């Protein structure tokens, strides 16, 4: 039996659903029941009636799914698929920062560990960070934003809110330069440029649109422009091209690749369903506290 047939058969036997992030390898995206951004995947994980969620993404995403659906089995096909940005702040570091700002409300990007989420009042993704700060935290005297300094700068620019910001970043998005955007525009003067809010402020300032990966998917479908430069992980191009076969998508850089997102292969998806590996567990005490901020976010986003 071919690998895709074996995955399909096991999926039915286990009553499993396969969720994949937009940066996953093309063949992994194609075997998934749903492909989306962090927010869309969290909503799917919270709403699914499957018994098992195979999460093709990175650790914090599977952990978020487990927090939202603690009664389900959540599997991460590669146990080492992590997010370097999420590792840039610990719960202890955040507790120290909060102690320095006792009046502040703390908001964390979803790219954080469950233990960090447990210390926060609210969670956000790149799709809703502006709305969370502008609306949900509108009455907060002071705001602590962790861990992405670039997303924080984007939110501050849109909302006019000054925030206490942790100096973390995504090493992949932070490496993109303004010169690369200028160069791409010279080479493709008719193209629109979209980038992710994890890019540096001098990069987002030069883009036509700064969007979550789910936002990029919608923007690409709505724009009349036929040529689009994509300033995020190149895995995104697969979905964009599939949804818009008549448009041309150009990666801002071929080197724009999140290695952790590419750890998941079809073999690992199969093995995950065969052996029920690797099951994500979150201690009850952390899970309960982390869920509050995630659910607040989902309620405000729906
Ligand atoms: P999105 O939620 O926009 O898909 O972003 C996730 C991520 O990790 C981007 O680097
Ligand atoms: Fe983390 Fe960056 Fe990879 Fe997203 S692209 S998972 S933020 S390292």
C-alpha cells in the first residue's frame, strides 16, 4: 500500500484529523485535512470532534491544541520540531519582568511555551495581535508584550500604544533586510510585496501589506495584481500557488526557510499514526492557567 493510502487508512481507524501549518512541506500540506495559520489551526483544534490531532507544525502549536482540547490525543510527528523564538523567553524571566511592572497586563505571542502562556493575561497570533492590544487591552495602564520585538513594533505602530517589549525575534524573519525588498522591487516593478509582521520594522515599512500567513492567503485571492512577492517562509508559496493558479508568486529569498517547520515528513506522519507518537502533554496546573488567555483571544477573534 502506498504511504498516502496507509495514512488515510490509519487516520480513519484512529479517528484522527491532520492539521498542517502553511510552512509545512508541500506533500505534508497535501495530506492534511486543514492547512492554515496559527489562529486558524487553534480554532480547528478547539472545534474538531476527532479523537486524535496529528499536528504538522512546531511544538508550541501542538501544545496550544492540547491546552484547548485536553481530552484529545495531540501528536507532534517530529518531537524536535520547535520554534527558536518561543525558546527566547522562560516563565521565570517573564515573572521577573512582571515583578518590575506590577500594574501591567501581559500579552504573549502564541509562539511561546505553555509555561509562559500561563503567566499571561492574554494570548495573540500575528492575525489578531493589533486587535488584542487595541480592543481587549484598551483599558490596561501598561502592557508587557513578549517575546517578539518585531511583532510588538508592528502592533505599536498600528495602535500607538507604548509597551514593555521582550527583545526576542524569529531568526528566519529577522534576517530579511530592507535591501532585499528594494532589490525585489527593482527586479519586479509590477509586483506587490507582502511580508509577515515578524519581519523588522524597516522591512514592513517597505511592504505593501504586512499579514499573518492566513492573511496572505486571503490577500492573494482578493488582489487584482498578478505578481506577488512573498516575504515569509517559502513553504507558503505552495498553498498560494494552489489557491491562485493564474498568479505568479515569487519568494523574497529562496533562503527564507524555517528548518523546524520542515522536519515533518510524510514518513513521520505515518509513523506518528502507527505508534501514536509523540504525544504532547501539558501539566494540568499550567494548562488551566494558559487556557484562560488563549480562550480570551479566541472569543475576541471569532
Ligand atoms: P502565522 O500564525 O502567521 O502562520 O505565523 C506563525 C509563525 O510561526 C510565523 O513564523
Ligand atoms: Fe518560529 Fe520563526 Fe519558525 Fe515561525 S518561522 S516557527 S517564528 S522560527
